[in-house]
C-alpha cells in the first residue's frame, strides 16, 4: 500500500535535492578559485546537505511504499475551502505589494476586513472597529514608543 | 564573584518597575494566549518578540519568559473546560481534567492544575539555577569540534522526537539547515543563493521565518476550515481544591516536576512527552489507579506538573550551552540575538548579572503565575469567547507589524508569508516544524564550528573525534539514532499487526 504523505514528501525532497545539486549550487553559490581543500569551500556544506536530503527522500519513498497507514490527520476539504485559500494567497501578495503605496496602517485595515469577510465573521461590526483600532494602536506603539519608521504611503499620512 | 553576589547583582537588575511589569504582563499575555484554542504558547512568544526590541535586554527576555510560562499553564484551561488543549503540552491534562468537569468539579480541576503548575515551575527554576552554572563551567572546555558534535547530537534528538517519523524530522531539519546557508559565506564572504539581491545577503531574517512558520499556518488552517476550534465552555462548579488534596497529590507533583526537569534539560523533547510520562507514572504508583481517566485529581496534578516542570529546565541547555531546549526557547534565543547577547558558557563570564537577573525573574514569575492564573481561571469564559473571525485577522496584522519592525523591511514580510505557506504544507504532510526552526538557528553555528575545526586541523576529519567530549557526543548521537529507529520499527510492527487484525 502506498503511504501518500511519506511518498510525496520523499519525492519532493529528492527533486529538491537534485535541483540544488545540479542547478542551484552550481549557479547560485560562488566559490573562490584559490580554495585548495574541498571541506573549506562555500559549496561543501550545501552539497553535503543536498546529498543528505536526497538520501532521506529516497528512504521516505521506500518507507511510504511499505507503511501500512498514514499517520497524518487529513485536512478534509470543507465547502469553498480551495477558493478561500486561493483568495488568501492573493490577499497576502496584495498586502505586501500595497504597503509602499497605501502605507502599513491603511493596508492592514483593509486586509483585516478582507480576512474577516473571508472567514465569515459572525461579528461584522466588532471586526470593523477592530480593523481600525488594532492597526492604529500598533502604529502608535511602533512609531511613537519604539521609534520605528512605519511606512506611511503616498496618500494619507498619520502624525 | 560568589553565587550570592551574583544573585544580588541579578536581583538589582530585576527589582525595578519595568522588569516586574514585563514579567507580570508576560505571564498575563501567555495565560490568555494559551487559553485561546488555536493560539499556542510558541505563537504567543513569537508575536511578543518584536515588542521587546525597544526594551532593555533583561526586560525583553523576562517578558518572553513570562509569556512562555503563562502559555504553558494557560493551555490547561481549555484542555480541562472544553476538552481542547490550548497547547500540545496540555493534551495529557484532558484525560482526567475534562471528566472532572463532567462531574461538576471544574473549579477543583483548574485549581489543582494551577497549584501543580506553580510547584513544578518553582522546582524547575531551582534546577535551572543549580545546574546551568555548573554545566556552563564545564562547557568552557569546549572547542569548535566539541560544539560541532554537541549541536549534531541536539539536532539528531530534535529531529527524532519532534514528530511521528524520524525521516520526516530529518527532512524538516535538513530544510532548515539548507535555508540557513542563504547569505554570504561565513569564511570567504562569497554569495550563496542570494540571487545578487542585497535583501538576501544577510540571510533570511530569523523572526520572519519563525513567525511565518508558527503563526501563519494557523491562519491558513482557519481559512481552510473556519468552523474549527469551537467548543462549549462549562461552568466552574462550586467545589475548589483543598490543601488536603494538594498534600495527597504532592508526591505525584514532585515526581512529575523531576520528570519535567530531566526531560526538559535534554534538547528537543519538550513538555508533551513529559506530561504523559508523569501521568503514566502517577497512575502506576497511585492507590486510586482505577479512577484515572474518570476524573482523578491526581491525574491532573501529575500531567500539569510534568509539563510545567519542563519550563525552567529547557533554559538549562539554552543558557549553559547556547542550544535551545525546545521550540519556544529557540524563539527566545531570538531576543538574545536582537540584543547582541549570545547565550552560552561565555555569557556566564561576560554578563553574569543578566543570567542571575533571569534566574531571579524566573523565581518571581512562579508567584505571578499563581496570582494571575487564579484570576484567569475565573475569567476564561471571556477569553474563550473571543470570536475567531476577529482573532485571526488581528493575528495576521500583528504578524505583519512584528515582522516589519525587525529591520524596517517589507521584504521580510514577504519572506514571512512565504514561510507561512511552507509551514502549512509541512503541517498538511505531517512534517514537524520544530526541527526546521531549531536547525535554521543552529545551522550557521554547526557549519561555523565544523569549518573552524577543519581550519584548525588543516582539513583532517580526525579533529572531530579528538577527545572524550567529542566521543561522548558521538556515542550519544549513535545511541539516539539506534533508539529512534528501533522505536520506529516497533511502531511499524504494531501497526502491521493491527492492520492484519482489522483485515
């Protein structure tokens, strides 16, 4: 019987290991030409880890073929779960992209409301109030108590 | 300086309004976060970490330690009242705690949980004070090869015991080690996986990785199933724990505390196994063993003392060796790093006031835990009723602010979200996150000590077995691997038998 979580994790590990060994390390790690001893080279450690990852991946795949049951508690799909997860991915990307334009406080307020709507909050009024108050309180703390520069955006600046 | 002088210096550092307030505030935050199903003590510590940047080192670290201790106790409140452990460490408390609630003894169960937690916490703190200095003095003899073997041993045990599968634990640790190689090379300063992006030259930000790994997956899980984490709160009842009951359970509490201290001082084991071991030992030795699982107060006392006994002891390897004892202390190490402090044997020489200040603070935290815990038990209903539709958006905003505040860098926020997705995939595949985070922290240290050893020996591997200390850690590593493989094979055999019986 094929144990899915073991087999898929093993396969992913093996693919990642091969990617690291044949693409990422040769093109992504710069080793000085005057390094005489391989163990001191900047590529040595990533290569060792990649090989170990590949070996563990193979062991997981073998283990997945022989295991009798998967110990992972399955996250059963609920109604609309894939849509919600996809929307959250878009929300996260938009959150990061909007900070320089709208500022951290306004972006956080909008994202708060969007996430509350996404998980269908049963307290919309409290969510709306929290969406305004929480980012403002955090702004006050980080900007005025901790003295950090919080991005203000291009439209509306806070004191 | 003598021990008393050090303790006096530490007390001077802690005996001020800021430190005491931070400690009390930390315990309160921890109890509240631990009491909310869906939040964990780890998440609470991770989210509090950015608020410590503007504080004095001792104040910030005390705040986090308060959150840690409060969080471990707080987890027992929903475990008892709504059969939903606030933290994994509280799972054993359900076994007798919830049946007591069904018998109308919720107040008694929670009271015993608090008393046992505070007693175990105190014993654990005393063990830390007695053992950490001694271990640190011994660790001064360590050179790079000894540290390399010690870290390797810690990683092995963490990878092996953090999840259901040793192999998945190893994969998780290897992911963490690989991710830790991003940035400039430690010896030559050349680029490693930086894509020539200046944001990556210093490596991935530790706080972005940890918040992403521990807080964001909870939000994703909530979005996947918004109806999860719902439970029905029970009333406290009229009965309260008596001193006679505490006295009757005292043996189990002390035993559980020592089990917690022993398991907590070994990196990676953590509070949950300690709670279960303490519970099973109490059941084995108790004259009321047939009552266990049906609402036996001694069962609550044993499991709570087991999990709280770990809290001080996990700081022994952290402070003495610079190795985090569990995932929460791995987060706390971040607070040390942010304040340019390197926990380990040298800290006992360079900053003894901070070390002993922490010891004093930990002792005081037991008192705060008792006082705040007593109030929290009665106020749980309000905490548990925080709507998830408000809690999780608030957590997301808190994550973004906290992550941004580390370096004032939006790139870190992107890293945090990316790590959140990785953490969620790991959660779905049953890959434990703890080895990942601990390997990510220890990775540079492991590589650094390895390469220093190689530089010392001119590239000869013999230096890694140069003396009794290195041999000791190699032996422990091998014994651990063999033990974990044997237990894994045993489990597989049992599963096969069970599977055969079902067919």
